C-alpha cells in the first residue's frame, strides 16, 4: 500500500512543479509582450512631445503575486518597517 502513497506524492510534486513552470512561463511571455511594445511607445511619446503635447503613460498591474512573494521573504522586523520595491526586476 505504501507504493501507492509514493505515487500520489510524486504526482502532487509533479503537478506542483508543472503549475509553477506554467506560471513562470505566463509571466515571462507577458513581460516579453510588454517589452516588444516599448519601441513603438517611445516613438509615440517622442512624436507627441515634439508636437508640443504632453505624453501620459499609465502601466497598471495589481502586482499581488509579486507582493506576496516579496512579503514571504521578509522577517517580522522587516515587515514592521516596510520599504520594498516592486518592479519588473522581480520577474527576472
């Protein structure tokens, strides 16, 4: 009967690893798509500024998962004095 428990545990570990891989893959491609848009965004900003207009760019994300990962690495003392940076560097 123990051999079935081992298979179950291995299946759970495999599922967990696959889930983490898929999440990382989705984050990677989301960042890649954003990076691919940057050259045209810079060009649009440059042309608007040259035309005498102001350019306003808003990047929106809840960063909830990124915040949760960052908070998990902090000690109780560090959490008491929060001064953290959430940036795309967290993805890398």
